[in-house]
């Protein structure tokens, strides 16, 4: 089992959810997890695969997606450090709900399901902490549904950019932060063509909210981007 380095542990601890956990639970997750590496394009798990535990992104990125009947990929989220995922199956012991693929070389912390269930059998009060993590994802799901159905295209793009920048609630967005997500992927997430997405991003750049960089964008003014999302 590969242990966390000090730098990797610092990444895990930077998670807002992790930082609110009781110290014994923090220690358990840090010491019972194993560090694993994925190459760019390598699949972590497939939809309907058996659940194998909880994951944290230490470095790199994980694409959560599903294939439509016509073969097109629907992208739900692009997860980066220090996000946690995989908690749904911890509650219902059912199969994975979506595909998970490494966007680029990625380092993960994996806490096996067996270790988690043994802990929760001994310390049932910790269920609430994992419940908060799942509730965070449920709020995200409702927010994304609102984005697609109700908001104009520019607001949809701004909302998703903010969500990715904030790690879907796991970190604070900062000026100068670079987020790696392609315009095609972003368009799929908000039901827009790549051309429409490109036009909106260029307008955001002209407004001074972001800077367009190779393979993604950089936050230039967090408050401006947040204002564009409402």
C-alpha cells in the first residue's frame, strides 16, 4: 500500500469537506487509503461496476460521464483536486452510476469499501459526515438541472465555470487559478455547441472575468465571473 506524502496529505486536507471532519475520521481516511496513479485516458470504473470505495483527487482530473444510446458522451462533471467522489454507493451498496475516466495523468487516494463499512459499523455517528458529502452532490444535481432548463446560455456557462473552479464545493476559487476543461467538454455540460461556447468564453475574457489558455481557462476576476452566473 502506497502511503500519502506530505504534499499529497496537504492536498487531501485542503478539501473543505475533509477539514470539517472529526480528527479521528480524518486520520482514518488518510491512513487507510492507498495512493494510485492513472494514465491519461485510463478508466477508473465503468457505469454499473461494483462499488469499491471512496476516492479523492490528489492531482490531475477525473471526467464523470455517461454514453447516450446514440454513442454521444454526456459529461456530468470534471473533478479535480481536492474533490471526493464515490460516496453514493457507500449508502446503497449498488453499482456505480456513471463512468469515471482520467482526463490527464491523475493521482488518487482510494479508501476501500470494506474498511469504510467496518469503520461505520463501529462508529455509526460518522454516517452523518458521509451524508453531508452526498447532500453536497445532491445540491449540485439540483443546481445543474436548473442550469440546463431555466438559464440563458451565458449564465449556464458561467455557473459551470464557477462550479468547476470551486471544485463543486470542495475549495475556494482564486484569482490566477487555472482550470483544464476543453470548450467541447464545457459545451456538452451545458448543452451548447462548441462554437456557441467559444463565443461566450471570448466575451467573458473581454469582460475581464477569465483568460483563455491552452486546454482551459484561468480565473482573472472571481467576482466578475460570479456576477455573470446570476
